[in-house]
């Protein structure tokens, strides 16, 4: 028959914790390391024929297909400023498109004052009318939602 679950859990945790403990007389193992790695002498005495040109490093492989693809990628690559400008442009376009869904209101007002000249034919005809006021005002207000 199995023991109680608490006893089993206690026994398991004590076993795990004692397995990880290190005794008081623990000494780390001494590993002899050499001052150089294998082949160090060859690396130290190698002849550097020329410095690599990092602008066209792939040309050293003499692969026209690789050169074509790298050149194509460099031509079509956007730098960070252009990419940030495109992100800002697309966010502005999104705000503009979303603005059409919002309610809109418009209020306008207009006032005008005019004076009829007697130098023209209409002014002469109207001047002959008794009590005609040659000056006039016009007011207009409009709103829409």
C-alpha cells in the first residue's frame, strides 16, 4: 500500500535537496589548461595577403549569381529613415480613413454691406423711387452636422 501523499512529497523533496548539496570539503577539480590553443602557432605565422574590402566582400567568392542578388538587395533596400517615413505616412493615411467615420459639424457666418451707385442705370432708376435707401446690409448664418 502507498504511503500518504505528504510523506511521499516530503521524502522526494529531501532526496532532491540532498542530491544538490556539496560537502564542506569540496574542492573544484584542477584542469590543466595550455596558454595557447591547438594551431595557435600557424595562426600567428600566417601571411595576410590583403585586407578584405567590407563594401564588396561577397565578390571574393567569384559567384555572379551571388553578386547579382546582393546588388539587387542593396538597390532595393530602404534605409531606416525611409522606413520610418513610410510608417508615419501609413499611420496618417489610417487616421485620414478613420476620420470619415467620425461625426462632422460645420458652422459658417457671412455679413456684407453694399451701397448702390447712381452712376449706373439701375442706380438711377432706383434713385428715382421715393424713400429708397441706397445702402443695404446682408447677414447669413449656416450650420450643418
